[in-house]
C-alpha cells in the first residue's frame, strides 16, 4: 500500500518536472540520474575544505542548477 503511494508520488513529480522544464533540462537531469547509479565512476567525494562532491563528467549546466534553485546563490 505504502509503496504504491510512493510510486504514484514519484511518477507525479516526474511528470510535473517534465511538463514544467524544457526538454534539454529534463534530458540533462535524466543523464545525471543515470550517472548516480555508478557513483564511484562519475563522482568523487572530497574532504579537503569541507565535504564536496566533484563531478568527473558534469552534465548539468550552471543555469540548470540556478533554474532548479529558483534563486541565485548569495
């Protein structure tokens, strides 16, 4: 019962993201999601100056992240 609700919620959010984002942004988000399945191959955790995630083969653009956040960083 609970897994069906979670699955429905994920499906709804995915469709909402698809409808409200341009196709290019959606495809880059999908590529990033696929990269997450092989985390060690595409990402690196760095703890030199605080915990940071290093993207070895970045797919998302800066404008995509700003669009997702809706605000510019301070």
